[in-house]
């Protein structure tokens, strides 16, 4: 849409009428949006849609800007206007579906994503969101069907592999889950959720150190990751209890101290170190 709009300005316009001026304002507003100048972008986009109410590009962008500014109601109004002009419009349906999903209006969200498929049956984004929605509702078979379709349409999206991994994990298909989480990490080496999830798959296989390595990698990316800290503390605690049962108090103390290094407020680790470790 952006490229087509620019070409239209370059090759087709001799006199700038309302539609052309509206498009110029929208393109200028997009620069503000990318630069994080959201109020300026909003003001220009409001002018753009006033000049040309049928400017779908400007309305979709205005909806996104309003959403980022916290005006969900205003954003929804823009996306509804676009859908009245262009039923099944991918951008409008997607963002309205996301708004509905976050508001737990599940059926309305599903309707938006289905509308995207009505316009484009192979739409990877629509299949992804439907898969995520069904996973949220516990309909794992339906989730798997849509997520596989999304992956087949766009194999380079890490979030799709992440969600597929979650489906496989829930179904007890550990090998498939591991492959999906690893693929997500291949596509985005800094993907925290994929590494956290892969860690649990590895731990379930008995590969404790490999799991720990994944969670440490998460903390390298985000030292404040509560998920990674919880995972490490949980596994260190399990290993410490195993060491205690073997009578290896030195190893148990080392593990409890590792927990305190991650979480100084951990009560179990504090108690054990205080009473058994010198």
C-alpha cells in the first residue's frame, strides 16, 4: 500500500486535489508514527481523513496510532469505518481482532480473523491468530490446524513456531515441541519465551544443564526476566533436594546459594543456607 501510494504521487498527479493531499498528509504522518511522534501523527491523520473520508490507508494508520495512545474506542471506530469501505480488509480486521481478543471478546475476535480468511483463505496472520485463540480456549486440535496452515504460508515467523511448540507440548509431543521452539530461536535468537519453553522441554527429558543454559541465555538478554528466574530457582531447588537426599550437603548448599543469587528473598533457600551452610 505504501509503495503504491508513493508511485501514485510520482507518476499520476499534476494537481493536488483533496485525495492527493490527504495521501500526502498520511505519508507524512507515517514518518511521525515511525519516529514515535504519536500526537503529531494523530493530528495529521485526522486532517487526512477529514479531507478524504475514504482514505483507507490513513484510517488504518490512525486506528493504530490511537491504539498506541490508549484510545481503544477511537481506534475501533477507525477500523470499523475501514471495514465498511473494504470488508475483510486485512489490517482493520487484524487490529480489531487483537482489540477484541485483549478485551476477552473471543467470538468477536474470531469473527474478525475469519473475515480475513474470507478475503484470503491462505492468510498466514489470520490462521496464526485463530490458532492462538483456540489454544487460549483449550481447543488444541483446532489450534494445531490453524497454526500449521500459518506456518505453511509463512515459515519465517517465530511466533507461529512458538505457538505450535506450545500445542505440541500440551499434547505431550515433546520431540515436536522441541523442534518448534528451536526453530523459533533460529529465527530470533533473542526470543525469550521460546528459550524459556525449550528449557522445560529439555528438563522433562532429564537434560537439566541444557535447560539451565537456556534460561541463563534469557537472563543475558533480559536480566529482569521473572520467568527465567523462576525457572532457574525451581530447577536449582529440585536439584538441591536431590543432593540432600544423596547426602551431598556441599552440592546442596551450592545450589541453594545459586537460588539466593537469583532471588535473595527465596524463603526455602534462605532457611537452608542459614541452618546448614557455612
